[in-house]
C-alpha cells in the first residue's frame, strides 16, 4: 500500500489518514511535534526527510548497491533523459528494469528530464529546441535526435520500474524574464495534465492495481513570482498528484538559496503531501529546507565533492548538534598537512573509510589517482549525509 504515514517514537503507528491516491479524498493532517513522516513505496519505506544520491547514468559513481546500503542510503534518484540515451531504453528493458540492472532493491526516484532540458537547451540552443509539444534534443557529437515529450518521459519512467515518477516540466532560472516565467508555468501545467493522462493510460495498459502503481509527482514553477507559484500550485493540485517538487534553479545568481520563495511554495501545498526540493544537496540548504517542510532532497554535490577530495565533517557530535554556528566543515584531501595524518577523516563517522583508513593513506590514494579513493571518499560523504538527515529527523520529531 502506498502511503505517507506517521511514526511516533520507536514504533510505527500509522495514523488515521493514509494519503494520497490521486483524486481520492485526502484526510487533513498537521505536522505534530513528536511525529515523524514516512513514505511507503513499492520497494520499501522512506523515512522523511531523506537525501537521495544521484545515480544520473544508472550508477552512484564508484559505488555498488552493497556500498550504498552500508552507508545507510534509503533510495537513489536517476534520470530518464540520460538513461534513454545511455544505456538506452531497450537495454534497460532487456535487463529487467532499473532495480534489476542496478542490483538495487530499494526505492528509485526517476527525474523527468525537465531540468536537463533547461541546463542544456535553454542555455545553448544548438542542443535542441523546446516547444509546447515537447523537447527536441541533439546530443553533442551525435547525429541522433531525440524527441522527448511529457508522454514519453512518463511512460519510460513507469516502464523502467520507478517508485516515484516525476512530471516533465519547463524549468527556469529565477532571473529570467517575467514573460519566460509565465510561459514556463503555462507549459508546466499543460505538460503535467498530459503526464497524468499518460500515467493512467499506461497503468491501465499494464493492468497495474492502484496500490502497486508508482507515485506521480508534479513540479511547481514560477521563478521568484509568488502569484505565478500560486497559480501553478493551485492548478496542479486541481489535477491531483501524489506529491510535488520545487521547480527551477534553487539558487540566485550569487549562489544564495532562494529561501523565501522555497518556503512560500511549500505553504501552497497541504502538509500531508510530500515535497521534493529538487537539486538541493548542500548540507546547510538541506537543514533550511527541511525546516520549511521539505521531505526529499537530491544532488550530485556530495558525491562529486567526494571524488574531488572535498570531504564533509561535523565539527561536533552529529547526534547532538542543533545546527548552530559552524556545525560542519570541509577537509581537502590534497592539503599537505594530511601527508602523515594517522587519523580518520572524522571521529564522528562510522563509515568503512573512517573505520579502516587514515587521512594520510587517503591523501596517498588521491595523489596516485587510484579509484579506491573515489569509493572511500564517496562512502564517507554519503554517510555524512545519512547522519545529517537522521539528526534532522530526530530534531523534527522533538518538535525543534
Ligand atoms: Zn567516514
């Protein structure tokens, strides 16, 4: 049964409501001190809030599924736009879907490709075009052209076996013109209608019973304009979805989190519906957005930072931090001061890397460019993220 439920204390106590099959009447619920949120998906529950590492091309780089489980990762996020190019939809089908191909038995969220269209096409027209009908994409160095429509994005995500399917949206940056934001919202709503129709059509074709279907999330656009965000949220709520995402680049041109509009957008959606802060992964931003009521986060940042030698550390015991002051810092592995440092990256980390290896050995692996460095540093940063989200959940449960 797919549902959000609340968990109180140590034992899971589903409360009287079970959200939220689309179009069904949804009981009201309030966030209550002492209660934790969770989301039941086909491949298991997610304790919320949760961080999902990005497996954009079908892999969290340098880790396998056992490594991810050892870090405590609950779910991963991948991307239909990239997967349909590499390894390609027919290959994924031949391998029995994403879960079998990845060797991963827990939930998988598939992003729709809207953000990729923004980052590739909106910023460089030679990669393709974006119209109300959909996206036409020409990868660099390839003669192939890909047609990508709301229907195709939805159908592929379902066929890949996703636990959460995300509607194709038209993503913008907050600094784009007012007319571009209006066009984005109008197109995002139109595409969301088509995604939902295709979602239901495909589920019928596959004869999937309602309680075995993935969840369908829609994405709220509107840049920094409150009225546009409101229009987008209201029309999407009317269509009916299982959850929502904050759409658009989440930072301003100076790299600051758009806290005000992100918080406002969360308030437009009933608290019993889960919300995904798409692309938010910087630790301090996650703390802020979780405090605003966001439930899911994904980013390539922690794993990319790990591969480049930027290692995350808590400055005090993460089991008691209240996220005041400088509660975390970075260690840069290439720093010469680590050459003979016979200590782990962090005394507060229980990952494989910190349990077995010194900073000095990691520095050596980094210098000789051994792939073991990528694996160990990625496991460390992901364990940091797992500890971070566990602490946020504990504080939310206390009502802090
Ligand atoms: Zn560690």
